[in-house]
């Protein structure tokens, strides 16, 4: 049994597809299949059910998966341990960022970390907050910047970057612009443009509506705040944004805090495992970048906001 076979096995289990797994480990699909077959012969059991389009684990495969992950982690820890005592940090870290988010401090942290530890390879990927949370839980993502409705997803550590209330943003002349206060019932009388499911801002909005048994019409969705603001400015729908997101468009839109949505939209860094020295160092650089008082480092955030007033929850 070889470590590469375990690596291919874990990749297929997580991707549920031999083609995607092959792309992930950078070898041919036939190569992955051959190594998995060899591993199955050595173990005397089939690890995957290949009868459907989606590859699923057999009972034996489920039993083997966590042990395979542990073996790979242990092998990686050998190199990391040696690196620590020789003052070298090497390896690979995967950083996730919620779709539609452009945030300078995260990039500052990655740049500073890379300069200090050039031996660590960094991958950056975009995805929905829900998928990033799951990625951190399963270990496929080391650190992620997410939008959320709760400060700390279950089982994970978090650093809250921003916490802000939701607002309704409309062009001048819209009936809501003339009201001093706006509630969800006021809002759902109109079509709504909002971020898609899986984002923190949308989760807060959906939960607030569900709590009052309200069913808003959301015909328009966009991942970028610029697109949401442009659609609202053209009168197509009422935009649901966070407070400081809407402030970026005050030349075109009037914002009203949604009075009965008390739960804030959050932007947070989340992680699970700090056994890796590289991960510990990345957290140091991230905390430093997100707590800088210099206004020149303030981010432009599209999920959920561009101001930084970071505190560690």
C-alpha cells in the first residue's frame, strides 16, 4: 500500500467522480483507476460502487476513508515537524473566499505570508459560503472567508471581521424611499434582488422571512453587490444589502434599515485545524491584516460589506 494510492482514494471519495479526482491529483483518469484497483486488490474489498454516474463509497470504503485521511495527515506532519525544527515551513494551504467578495486585507495576508514562507504553496478558490464551511469541516479547505448568519459555524473556530444589519436600497422616487422605517412586510410588496442562497446575507434574509412566515418574490439574484445595485437603480427590484454595502451606492440609491431583521450579516474567517505550522502562521498574518487601523487597507467587500471593525469573538 502506497501513500499515493491513499491520496487517490481520498480524492475520488471527496469528488465522487474519477475524472474530477484525476484533475485534482494531476494524473490521468486511467492512472487513478488503476491505482484504486490495485489498492482494492491489496485490501481484498471494493472501496467504491461504480454502478451509477456518481461514484459512492461501499461499506468497506467508508470504513477506510478516515484512516486514509489520517495516514496522509501523519505523513505530511513528518515533513512539517522537520521543517519546524529547521526553521522552514513547507507544504500546501488552500484558502477559500466567498463568491463576489473582493477584500484587500485577505490578499495582504496571503502576500505577507508568502513573502515570509515561500516554501508553502497557496491555492485560492471561490465558492458559496455553505460549500466553504463544508470544505473546512472535511479538511479540503484550510482557511475560508465566508458570509454567515452566526459568528461561529458548529465545530469550527472563527474570527468575525464585520457584523452589520440588512437594508433595503431603492432609487429616489420609490415609495420605500419616502418611508422613515421599513419592515419585511413593507419590503415583500415589491420584487427583490438579493444575493443567491449559500451566502451569509441571503441566509439572514431568508431566516428572517421564514420566522414571520413571509414568502418574498426574489426574481433577480446576483453574487456581486455592483450588479444588485445596478438592477435596483434601474427600478427592477428592491435591493437587499448590508449597511456599508449600500453606502457605496448612496449617489444612486436610498437605503433604509430593515427594522425587524435584528440578526446581522457577518463576514468571518473560519478554520478547524491549527496543527500545521503553516496554518498557524497564516492565521497570525490574517489577524494582523484584518486588524490594521490604517484606513488605506480597508477592503472593498461584496459579501457582505466594505468597512472593517474586526474583533475576535
